[in-house]
C-alpha cells in the first residue's frame, strides 16, 4: 500500500484549507507506518511509556470518533477500545494488529469526512460531553490538526527508532 499525501492549497478558502491540512496530517501518520510489520508497529518507545505507532493509530481512531461522531454528530456511542472513555487505553497496542487498528482508524476517518462534508458551515456546533462546552466544527477541525501534528512528531521519533527512517 502506498499512501498519497497531497499538500494543502496555498490559496484555498478556510474550509478547504482546514480539510486539506487535516487530510495531510492523516496521510502523514499512515506514511510513518508504511512498510513495517505488526511487530515493528507495536514496538514501544521507552519504558514506562506504552507509546507505539500502532497505539497512535488506535488513539487517533478514538479522537476522530469522539470529536466528529460524538461531539459534532451527537451520536451516543462508546469509544472503540474503551467503554469507560479512557483514551489512554488505545495506546496499549501490545496485542493489536495493523489490520485491526487501520480498519478502525480508516472507518472513523470516513465517518468524520462524511460529517464534515454534510455540515452546512464551519459554524455548526456540537456539545462536548466532557467539558459541557458547545464547540464549532471549525474548532474540532483545528483541534484534530493540532492532535495529528503533535502525534506525528511522536511518530517521527518512533519510526526512526525502528528502522532509522526520517523525513516523510
């Protein structure tokens, strides 16, 4: 599998730019995982951290699900890997597989894209059950960009530790 990563437009409108930056960061995470075995993807950074590339993919599936489906779309659904709402449980990928993690992540990304495209504007709001705040789709997209960018930095170090690959 080869992931295509397209750079964001330099003159797009706000929504197109947010959408493109989010997709760019989604593709970056997938690229960091390309060509690695399940064992490599489960390799943890350093004790006591359980952080691994596969754990990051699982975590981002939870983040996509929580913000787009639960907050913006108002779906009453549990997280993928935690019935108690503990996002940290997704990081434990010690027995996970690429197929299982990527299937969940890709499913949640597809849901998120449908929800975003169906929204009338970036001003559409949803309720964050954790904080009780009303948040806009704009804030959700910006938050996801931030979340991916931060974790893609972690993915850089994880990948370099596995096989020395840098860049991407």
